[in-house]
């Protein structure tokens, strides 16, 4: 795995929108075209997926997962989205910005998007924060604990993992995005990881955002009503 070529720094950003009372009176086709144009306006930004989160929580209806080596490019796409009909009819309820580096403890623990794995049908995204005591443990001890945590995760090979840092980029320290084709497997994995020793040093881990990947922007907008 040491020969894998990945960017030294790669940013990941998930924008989560909530529909408001200003919802579209314009034709959906026009709105979808504007969103597609906004997502394609900066070719250095990769769209990992568009996700329908409608009805799964009160503050989330649609999410966009963006990847780029330059955070300014991601910010430019977010600004383009804000200027669309869609952007003027929705509120940005959550924004999860993180950065992927080379693995700190386990040499092959790259994010799935770093490995070039294609996205799967469902996304489960959540931020989390460790307790201050965690960072005062010896580096080798943290490595041992995380290796155990990782072995538990590997009991679910159908789930792709994307674990990135968020220190100083938002209100959290880490962002974790799981991908799989069967959302019930998220519940099984999260339940299993509750038994890991690393759980002792988890301070917070909300909100959880779950969405279904859609192929067409029109499909996602239609689900907003």
C-alpha cells in the first residue's frame, strides 16, 4: 500500500440543505439545470455524490459531497449553489469540512475516496470529538486502541469508511462517512463499535446524517415536494 499515489492534502466537504417555506415556484427543470451547472462550474472539484435525506431528519433534505485539493474551489462551488433557485429556496443547515492526509497510525487506513473506490448507494455521515484525555495518552497506546477499533470495523467488509480530520475547520475534530448499499448495516456497525475500548474517549458524535445517493438532480429535487 506504500506505493499508492494519493494527494498530500485532499479536502472533503458535505453541504446539507433544508427546504424552507420559500420552496420553488419555478420549473424544476430550470432549477435542476442551475444546480448541475453550479456543480460543474469548477472542474477541479469532484462531486462524490448527491444524496436525498428528505424525511429522515427535520433539518436535512438534500446533501452534496464534494472533494478537492483546494478548499477555495469547494467554497466557490458552495457559493455557486447559493446563487441558484435551489439555493435561494433552501437553508444550509449543516456544513462538514474536513481534510484527508496519509494514515497516522495504520498504514493502509486510507479513506475510500482516496483509494478511488466508487461511491455506494447510502451515506452515513457524522462528526465526532475525542475527550482531552485521549490526546494525552502515549502515541503507541492510541495506536493499539485504534487498531482494535479498526479490526472491529473490518467485520463489515461491505461498508466503506472515510475518516478525515476536521481540527480547526469546524466545531469537530474528526468526520466519519460510511458508505454501503444496505443502510441497516450502518446500525449493525455502529452498535458493534460501541464495544471498542476507544469508546471511553468519545466526547460527542452528533448529528448523524443519512442519505440515499441519487443519479439525477431532478430526482432529488422532486423528493423535496
